[in-house]
C-alpha cells in the first residue's frame, strides 16, 4: 500500500487508522465465521453500555450512525467550517467532517475526537463512515488492549448470524516505515463488507501520531472508495 503524506492536523491520523484497517482486512488469513451482529454501542466514561439493534446503521458513536444526516447533529455552517477534503479523495467525490476545534471537542461526551466521512456535494450530508478516538488516560498498549477487549466482549454478547470476526494481534503497522509501531485490531465484518473495528495502535517515536484506541464504523460505499483510492498491489 502506498503511504500518503497527510497535513499534520489533529484529525488526519484517523485516515492512517482507516488505511491500516483496510490493509488488515485485505491481507489477514486469521478469519473465521461468527454470527450477524445486532448492537448499539455507546461508550460511557466508565466504559460502555449496549442495547440490541438490527443493522450496522444502529451502531452509534456520539449518537451519530451510518445513514444519519449530519444536519441532525450540527448546523450547516458548522459542518462547512469543519469539513476538509484531501486531494487524493476529491477525484472520488468524498470529504470529511471532524471535530478539530476545542469547542466541538468539548461537546463530545465519550470520545476525545470524531471524524465523519460523507460524499462531496451531498446536500443531505449523509454519514458513510464515522470514527472516534476513545478517551484513555496514560496510554499503554496493554491497557488499551484490555479496554478494547471489554468493548469486544460486549459486542460478542449480542452477536447474531452470518458475521465474520477477525482479530489481528500485535502486528507491525505499515504506516510507520521504521517497523516499530504496533497494531491490535478486532473486526466485525457484515455480509455486505461494511464493518466495525476496535483498534489499538502504539506508535513509535519515529512518527508524529498519538497512541490511541479507536472505534470505526465503515459503510460499504466508503470502503469501496478507499480501495479504489489505494488499490492493492499484486
């Protein structure tokens, strides 16, 4: 996968997050069949709580889910002021809203930052992808994996049929050319190849990104765009 040099803005390490997740899904052989997922995830300050749901669009990050209109959560003025399209994705007609200001971050209840993907010039601002960085003080990889495991355990309690689960443990993060950054990613992949992931990443000092625990909800449309923008090398 070709690595992209993104502007050093707070939100763009979430792009690396999704690119790395795409790499894991493409190349991992550690996949086994589970059951279809019915869930709503709402991370709380103490960890999280759950209710059953019948579609990936019912999975919420800061009460935002796939298929929502961003206009139901933010004014159009705020959306436009906090949207930026990367040059590599503009030809594919996609752009990103992110909580890059302190004012927007202060409004978040359970995450320290979120990023939302939608189709450029979509007047309804329909959410096609949503990612959030979970609040986690004094990060260590082991601490992150323990919290990620708790989140995954709650997912598995409400698993239904025809879902694929994949766990890539302690793999080298390709986004860091030094080979010193470590990933631990859990995937819940739906029949239509949309997915939810829970990811820990322990970045080395060779890169300028923060260690993080993130939750990502990705629609089939957004995944297809990412694959077109970053074609797999044979």
